[in-house]
C-alpha cells in the first residue's frame, strides 16, 4: 500500500460522508438513550462514527 493509495482512499472518504451521517446520528442517539451521555460526548461519538464509517466504505470500494 503506497502513499498514492492512501491519498486516493482519503479523497474517496469525503463523498462517503454523505452516506455515513445517518449511522453516526443513530449511534449517538442510541448511546444517549442507553448510557445518558452528555451533549459534548454525543457530538464526539457522532463525528467519530461518521468518519470511521466513511473510511470503511472508501476502503471497501477501493479494494473490493
């Protein structure tokens, strides 16, 4: 895996953000209901899940 592959995957991550916002919102709402987390942690979870899901979609599209 070269540096060019990493750049391509990261560039592909940005359009995938459109498809991964909904799972991030749902995951943060679930954690808020189940564990009663505060708003700042809820936002951090939402952003993290959204980025990781987008990165996962990009990796799957690139290698599969």
